[in-house]
């Protein structure tokens, strides 16, 4: 299995944000996406996750035996953790585990992987920013999905937590998974390839064209 991105373009209104982009992410590999602020790194990940529309081109997982939408075969880890303050850590994670299906480990096991077993019964509102981020990381361990889309995954993480993240990423790709990580910071673990993107050029409007 590979993720094949072909001639992908993402526009907002008449402004091109990303593309055209051609890249393949093979099974068992990590692609780091780098570029300045405003280059479209987060937009690219959100579009691949099905959270934003793709204007043209395609992004497909190459195995032909599974017609499940790619949005249901990826974990998206963005800037917002998606956790509910009024719920406990266990309640938050159990909700997502039941939502996603294809369970791979228990909530307690996932929390142990991010060194937060003692928080299982705490309301999320009691957690620091770094701890919340680690709970969100635990969420992607609960259910198997072959593609991980990680947006600035090391932000708010201390050195020990970054090391654990690197171990999680390495275990995922060693099992045949794929990772695309958008970041301007060093990533823990082994990086297979780097995609450098720059801010795309604004599209011309009809008004502009009339004066060329």
C-alpha cells in the first residue's frame, strides 16, 4: 500500500493554497512536510483528512481491495486536541475508540504508552497543555489506521515526550504504516523523505485578466 498524490491542487476562493503537487508515500515510510508559515502545510493535511475540499487532482491509498474513504483510514492529529474538558481522560478516549472501531489496545494501555496512566480518571480540564497533547497522541494508538497525518506533533511536548512520540512513529511505520508530518521543527525518529513547499501564487480573477 502507498499513498499516491497526483496533481493535487487546493484553492480557497480564487487563491491557490497548495499545488499542483505530486508525491508518493510508500508503505513503511515517513514524509516530513516543511515550508514557511502560510505555505499550506496544515491545509494539505486537513484536505488529505477530508476536512477541506480538494480542488483538483487525487490522493488515494493504492490497495484496490478496500474502498473505504481515505478519511476513515487515517488519523489526523492537528493543533486542536478535540478533547472535552468536562469529561475524564478515560471518557474522552473511550468515546473516540468506540467511534473509530478496529480497536488495537485498551485506553489504559494507550495512556501507559504516553506515560499518563495516572490521569485516566482525571477531568481533561485539569491537564496542562503538554499533557493534553499526550492524551491526544494516545487517541491515535487506540485504533488501527494505516495513515497518520501529524500537524506540528512536537509542539508543547517536552524532551521525554518527543522521544516517546518518535518511538510511536517508528513502531507505526515498522508495522507498514505511513506518516505525513508537517513541521518546522526537527522530528523525532527516522524520516524517509522531505517535501519542501512554498506559498502558492494567487489565482487571477476575471477582473485582473481584463487588464492584462
